[in-house]
C-alpha cells in the first residue's frame, strides 16, 4: 500500500500503527482527533501549517523500512 496525500489519516493509522511516530513528530495529535476519521493527510497537515508531502514521504519510508 502506498500512502498519498489523499489517504485518510484513520486508514493509515489502522493499517500502519507505527505511522503515529510521524504524526507525533509534527505535533499532529491524530490518535485523539475527531477529524482523523474523515481527514486526509493533506487536510490534516494544512490545518497544522505543515507540508503534507514531507509527512507522506516519511510515512512511506517508514513502511518501506518495515517491509524490508
């Protein structure tokens, strides 16, 4: 599974719980946020003034390392 900016935060966290480390790194409290159930990574990042491309890249790198 490749994570994109359109991926739901909730879906990412359900499929890859370790992704919480990336969200926490950027102070995105996604596990406790009601918005995570419907927000995309792009929308969540924008709400926090963050670059969604960096977050997506870091999550995909984390998943890739886990799968290797």
